[in-house]
C-alpha cells in the first residue's frame, strides 16, 4: 500500500470509529503503529497536527451522537412520561431547560424563574435544601423536599453526568414541582415489594406517608403507639433512614418516579460529607459498623474490587472497611488540576469527620500513588500502609513490559499528548457502549490469572457495574488520572515513617515487577513480596491474606521515622 493510500485508510478508520466507538482498539492499534513508524515531527503527508485535526473532527462527531443518545435516554425516561412541571438544573442551580408546565408554574408561583436563569424562592429553607441535593451532599438517590409554607413539594433526581459537550453535559439535577394535592401516595403493596419490609410495616408506612402522624396511624391500624414505634424503628433500619421524615421522603419519592426512574442498578449507600472548601467527599462502608476501621482506595477507573464479595469475611474479622471515593468519581466533587499529593487533606478531613485515629490504609492499583503521597505528606494520618499491585512513578515504568493496549496509549502520549487525549475520548465512549468487548480485548494481552478474572461472567458483571456506578460524574476522570501518571509525583517518599507492606504479581503486565521493586526501594522499611503467577487483578485471589498480614505488622511510634530496611522476598 502506498504512503497516500495508507494515510487515507488511517483517516477513514478515524471517522469510522467516531460512528462505531466499540472498534476503538483497532484505531488505537493503527495510530500507534503510525506513530512508531514516523519521525518525531512529520508524517508522510503532513505533520502530527493534520492527524490531530481529523481526530478533533471525529471526536466532535462522536460527541454530537453521544449527546443525542444521552439526551434521548434521559428525556424519554423522564421528560415525556410525567405531566408535572419539570426543570433541569446545572451545578450552579441555573435552569438549563424546562417543560411547558414548568413555564406556567414559574411565572407567578412560590418558585420563580429570573431572566438570568436563576430561581427565586419564597421559602429560603427550600432553596438551601435543593442546593444540598444539587451538590450531591445528600447522595445520588431520589429525594423529596417539602415546603409546608408554600404547600409545594420538589421531587429531585441527581442524574449521571454525560461526557458529551453542550447543555446535556451540564445537567446535574432534574426537579419536578408538585403542589400538595398532586402528591401520589404509595400503596402498602408497592412499599412491601420495593423495600422488602413486612406487611405490617408497609401498612404503617403507607399511613405515615398519608397522614404524617404516628399516633393517628396507630389508631387507624388498631395497634398501640409502642407497637407502631417498634415497626417504625424496624423499617427505618431496613431503609437506612435516620428519621421519620427521611423515611417518608424515600417512600414517596420512589412512588412518584417509579415509572420514570432510569433502568439501572441502584448503588449501595454512598455516604457523603462536605469538605472545608465546599467540595463533597463520598465513601462506602462494608463489614462490621463497630469493627476496626480500615481505609482503602480502589483502582484507576474506580471499578475493582467489588467489596460486597468480602462482606462476610470483613464481619468475621471485625473490620469496618471504608472505601474512599476519589474526587471525580461517584459523588466526590471533581477537583481541577488535582495531583496525587492533594488527596491527603481530604483523607484527614474524613478521619476527623468519622472520629478515626490513625487507621490502616490499604490501597490497590491506581489508589497507591494517592496513599503514598498522603503517608509522606500527612504524618500520623495512617498507622500502616498496604500497597497491592500499586501503580508506580513514571521513572520506574518498564515500558517494554507493558501490556499491548497500555503500551500503545503510552506511545501516543510520547508522540503528542493531544493524540492520547483525543483517542482516549473515543475509547471512553467505546468502553461505555461495549464494555464486554473492551475487556475481552484487554484480557488477550494479560496473564492467565488475569484472563481467568475477566472471563468470569460474575466478576466481569461486577466490574462493569462498579465502573458505571463510579462514572456518575462522567468518565473523563480516567483520562485525567492517566495524564497524572505521566508526571512526577513531586513528593519525597523517603519521608514515609509508617510500616509499609507491598505485594505485587510476578506476571503483572501493566505494572512490571521490576517497576514495583524500584518503588519499594524508595520507601523506608518497605516489606515487599512478589507473588508467582499473579497479575493485575490478583486482588480477588489474595486480598484477605494481604489484609491479614498488613494488620499484623507492628505499629510504628508516631513521629518516629521507620528507617530499618526490611528485605524484599524473591
């Protein structure tokens, strides 16, 4: 094939991928091969900028299709099926769009739309409550806000962020405005079916939704107030509600949007707190709520592991495992320009919020750099640090030992970071559209033990579910983290003063064993173990043993640097 024909085929592949993003690995292969064959600055028929120009057009095409698909998915579920006034708000509570019913309601009601797109509330408490929902402080679940003063109910649904450009990417919350007489009461049968409560509990909850008074509800059911309180306490425990008001809000909110709720699996209870700078930090908890606390950070992409698999073991060991969600994932507010060193203060704020004193930290994969920097910069934050298959600084990467997909991406980055970002954006859409196809291709270049994980239908389904759950604010955070990995961490790891345990798979084809050993030598007193036959996804095989050994390490004295070097096992 001539140079011009090869170039034309490459351009054609770019635009084909914008229409069929599931084929992005083939495009990556083609461009990586082109990048390896070309001089540093020129291509056969032009320079890198020409190729980037075509990629930018392809990304815009893909983004336009993406936006149409996301808008259709979102609005088909909600916009047309519900007759009530509806608003779409961005993260600043500015109205992006509203339906005709809302236009009439906002003209002279208790909530009015101003010329600049902002909302004016006659009830300031209602405004504050809506802002809390909109910043995701209240989680991602459906929430019901009531104004007794205005006899107005706001049904609020935080929505998954689209990575497409334009208004659809700015939508943070969908709000329905319901006047008091329009509120739908959930039936006892629906409550029992949805929330898995007893028949007696469902009858009481139905009346609480209708009347709001426990004594009146007990009288109508011909039961004592004591019995009603016991049923109420049991129901609140099952629904993780902290008050009767929250319980009723959950029940009525679910009844109102049951038909309009997007078809997706609901996540577990994601807790949130507000950091001193106003950002939200979220986390999940597993195991024994009263057990020994253990902080953990998951992989780059926020998809591995699924800790529910270890729930029973955590309880047996008396562990309260706290999975911290990094900024940009889940409900944790993204932070522009974030570096690995910036998570430490957030972790310290979380420990203070939960009254944790120097808990252990166990980080996996892409969580490792954040944990290492925090241990170096925040003395006394952890009492020990475990690193399982951690990512390493760029200076320790062994490029010739990378798996095929990561090696091709790195080749693009070194040719021109813009190539990496643009192909990465097409790749993200491809992974979202056809995750099974991507993980199937990835498995081909990994070791047998990793292939076993990715070929397990249950583990693969869990991985995909967690990935989608983590990307609630959009998936571009993955590109940001990959770019972060290409830069120096800017932290002296020699300042770490707590015991450090490192385990790494000998057959890891993403982060090589040699790179992991080099990192271990940078950490005072790190205890290193190489695991034969294990690769990147070793966590499902060794996590319990790893935590057992980590928690058995002798505790360092606060403020005393651990300078004794422990030998690394072969």
